[in-house]
C-alpha cells in the first residue's frame, strides 16, 4: 500500500471518525442511565480523552519503548494521511454540540 498525503480529505475523515466515536460513547453512557447535562459532559470528557490518546498526546510506553499512534485512512489501495499526527481532539467540542443538537 502507498501513503498519500491529502490534508483536506484527512481532516474530513478524522471528523467523521470522531463523530462516530462521540455517538457511540453517548449511546453507551445513555444505555447505562446517564442523562441530561451529565450525559453531555461525560461524553465530552471521554471523547476528548480518547481523541487525545489517538492523537499521540498521551505518553504511552511498553517496556520503555514509546508507543506512538499514527492515524491513516484506507482509500482503495492507498493509505491517506496528513503527514503529521491527527488532531481529532481539536474537533471534539464542535462535534459534541452537533451530535447533541440532533437528539
């Protein structure tokens, strides 16, 4: 597979991935009985934490070796990337508001 740099598509795809994660987090929290402002706030906190970890802002190590996630998206036989780490955490707040406004 070949790597292809396309910052615009990458941003579109990472937003779609983050929105799906937010929707799944909200669904599971609601199924667990979380409601109202607590549902909104906990969804935001969990989504931001997950996004930050995937964006390589957490210091993850295995036996002293850094583990550094690098997000790509498969498009046919190419891997689409941004030539840097993802930045999904920057989209969490606006996506949360979109998800919760569509209830």
